[in-house]
C-alpha cells in the first residue's frame, strides 16, 4: 500500500470493506510482506566468515595464470558462488605473455539490484610465478575470501541496492615486467568488454581489494585512485572507528584498478603494502612466508565493513540521482 491511496468501491450503496479490516474484526492480524532492507547490513559481515573462505580457497589450490591449477581455482570460484545462490559465469580468453599465449579466466558473480547502476567489487586470484612453496594467503587469498564472504550480505539487500558484480580477476601478476602483454590481463580484458558493451556509464564504481588480510593492518590508497571514492573510504573508516588503519599512499600503484580508471570508470584500490615481519616492511610479499597464519579475521572484518559502508553511500547516491541512459 505504500505510496498509494486507499479507494473503496461501492455496490448497492455499501462500501466494500477491505479484506484486512475484515480480518482484524475477526481477531486476526494483518500479514505484512517482509520489509526490504534499504541498506547493506554492515554488522552482518563477519571477518571470521571471510577467514574461513580464505582457508577453503587455499586448500582448494590456486596457481599461476594459464596453469591447470589456475583453471581448477576458477572452477572452484564458480561452484562456490553457485552454492551461495549467486549467478556465476566464467569469461575465458587468450592473450600473449612473455611465456607465449596463455588462457585466462575471469569469474564473475552477479547479484541483481533494484537500482540501474553497477558496483564492481574486484580481487585477483592468480599467483605470482617462480616462487617455490608460494600459496599466496594474502596475495591473493585475502581478497578472494573477502568477496566470497560478502555475497550473503549483498544478497540480503539486493532488492533495494545497486546491481553488484563480484569479479575474480585472472592474470594480475606479471611474469617479467608489467606491460601491454604482461600482467593485469583480467582487468584489462573486463574493462575493455565494458567499453565494447556500452556499460561504462552504468558502472558507478570499481572497488579493488588486494592484500587486505595482514594481522598488522595498514590499508593505503594509492594516489592513482578516484578522489571521490578515496574520500568515501576515509569517511566510511571514520564512521566505523577504524580510520587509523587507512591512509593515503605517497605513491601510485599499478594494480587491477588502473585499467578501469583508463576507461573512465571511477576506481579505488584498498591495499596493504606493508606486509612483513616488522612495521613498514614488505618482506612477506611474494615469498613462501605469505601463509594463512599471517592473516587476521579482524583485519578482514575491518576492510569488509568499510567497503559495505562505501557501497551504502553509493546506493544512496543512486536513489537520489536515478540513472538515465543519456547521463
């Protein structure tokens, strides 16, 4: 009945009494439709759930982009999304690399929303090549686990929110040096598809999470991020009481958010680039020491809840300024 007036039809001079009034007169209560949650429920995201997802992903096995192990990891991600009733697909493509043409697989889960805008949450799932006994718990497991744990929270408010894509990107890691045919394969491919399909105006934001599980959390936003999204992250962190662990980096960072920026899509990178044995060091990065024991459920919860607060702000903007095809 919301937003509509109540009209009574007349027959033979008598108003037909609405059914819910008749039910009340008989001592029954009106049965109301379930309320739609207008916002993503920040407190429903639990770092322990994300930590468990990281653990399961690592046990399922991942690998260097183009390898059979990476293909199995992609299959796992599709299955896991489907288990949570999220529509999932795999976008397979081939590109040249310093080691020849390789097959890459982006995994995309789509959670429909009432709003016509799209928010993309991204994380890469491939591993750096050439490192013995490397499992990549933080780089890339932490981002993967966070996105998977997001799915139930996002679905609970999907009827009132934006359309959300959970994107697991392949081929982020370079084999030799970052360049047109080395690294950022999955993000470049997806950004190019958004352009080709005319979807760029609909994408409200691309939010990348990378290396965000460190026990000693220090999230830095690289300067090559969208200023409005960076401000939204800092605002969300302040509201959550975790502003002290979020900072503006002194540097730019070449990561999976850059291809989206290059195509005119607002993008921000949440990354902790102080992942090491002591403050300000990064000596666990790309080593066999990047293991699950270095991660913290609390760190995952901090980042996940900040991301949800940012998404609530974005959804509120969508409701106040509805998307039109020509804007």
